[in-house]
C-alpha cells in the first residue's frame, strides 16, 4: 500500500492546521490505551460535483461510538459535518478518503481516561482502492483467520474504536503472511463475523446473507447501503448467524466497506467461491452502487452531502 498522499491541511480542534504540523504529544492517552473512536468516509466526484457519501450516518456512528466510551464530543454533529466540508474545500479535493477521530488527549497517564481532554481531528486525502485496483473486477483471495473477533461483553463491537483494530491488525498480518489479501474472522461462537476492516456478504441459491449484529460485527454504512440496494432490486436479504462452511458452499461472497467498497472474494482457504470469478448478484449490486454514486441518483439524494 502506498504512502498517504499528503494534503494541505488537517482539521484539529476547530482549526485548519498545515499537514506536517498536525501533531500530538507522545504521552497522548490514545497512543497508550487506544482511547479513540474514528470513521472512514469517502467523498466522490459525481457528474453533479463532489459529494460525501452518507456523511450524516458516519458522523452519527462516530458520536455513538464516543458515547459508548464515555467521551463527550466538544463538537455537535452539524459542526463536524461543516468541518468536513470546510476541510475538503481547503484541500481542493474532488474525491478523497476522510478520517475523523475523537480521542483522549494529553493530561495524565493511567488506565482511567476521564481526566484527559477529548480532542477531535479530521483528515482528508486522495486514496485509491483499498484492496488493490484489480479487486473490484477480479476479486481477492481470503482465509479464515486463527484470530477470533471479540467475545460479547469484552469490547463493544458496535463501536468503531481504535482499540478494536489491534485485533484487525493481527487478522490482516496473518492473511498477508499466508499469501492472501484478507482474513475472515469468526466470532467466539464459531460463526462468521467479518474481515479485518470489512463486512461480508454471501450469496446462496439467490438469497443474500450477511452476519447479524450479534455476530460481533461493526454495523457498516456500506453494509446498510448494500442491504437497501438489494431489497430494492427484489433480492431477499437475511441477517443471521452464518456457519463457517457456508463460505465454502456459497455461490458468491463479497466484502463491503467504505475503503473496500464492494469487493468480490474468489477463494476462501484456497477453495474457489463458485467458479472463482465475480458472480452475477455481486456484479449487479456493485454496478448499482457505483451508478448511484457516479450519477448522484435523485432516488438516493439522502446519501449525499455536497461540497459547494
């Protein structure tokens, strides 16, 4: 993966700060204890101009994650939305990846975070396809990870917390070490959870399955979008517990996420998925997803926040 394409500014605590001056103290609480929550958001260049995809939903999830971790954001949803638009304009970006972060800052150092100030930053930069430019067409190879997702009542899977991604790193590094692109984690009950940074969907006999919330999954915004698109297409969608072996017997499997978008999986544990190529339902949903974005479809106007 290439180095981050540096932009002009990062928004920090209400101000636009030059990219290379956006710094925190080495004893910032979040660096030591993972006391942060974040989002991954995309702005796309549509035929009507630049628009941020489902910005309101992302900011809501960001604030929900902060609430779980007892971090009261010093900025409202509206202020964070406005700051995101301000940043994109200042960086003169037509399309970009956006990373808002709410975190415990520098004050004292101990497990108790409550005295540390709650800080907010937003970064935005040009970023390509997360799983590689060929992933959308050719698919990726995956494996079942030896690392499980968190058990219930250990870490809150519904929070997009920085601490949770220590688990994701282990899943990702293991997959790369074994020569595949991505790992798929099971939950502690042995049913399918998600990838290191993506939700997962399975197609079997024309029905679209995805692990339900109790499977220790993050309630993904792209996941929700795919469910909405599929149902409007008349495709039956089931959110449920899914056994591991369904991955081997599936007709189609694909990842979803802001970074991954909709990326087909061509093999799991070296077993081909279907015929090893992108399947018709995956392709149909993928095409509709990008059509909605490229054309800024009026039927989905609520998905877009415009950068003007």
